[in-house]
């Protein structure tokens, strides 16, 4: 968990707004690490996506995504549908 939090903190320090990974277990670990290290992150999590989720959204296949994934995209993009 510590290493995953270090990765997220490094991403944040370097200006990342999202994290996209090819590994589903990595995505899970990065999300969970943020829950435990929310103070170090200044109270703001960085959205983490697994590549197939990212591609589904980018290609317009929203119906294949879970509601919490769609909420992450809407939060990042605001109400505009910037594909």
C-alpha cells in the first residue's frame, strides 16, 4: 500500500489529473492507497482508470461502464462531453 501511495503522490506532484493503467490490480491498489493516504493528498483523490474503461468512454460506449466510472469522467470533464 505504501508504494502505491508513493506513486500517486509522485503523479500529483508532477501535475497529473488522472492515472490510467493497463493493470486492473494496479488500478485497484492505486485507488485503495488513496483512501488510506487522503491526508497526504491534501484531501483530493486522483481518478484512476483501467485502459478498457478509458477506451469505452473515449469511443462512446458509455452503456458498458459502471455508474461510478461515468461519475469520474464527468467530474474530470465537467458537464461538457469533451471526447
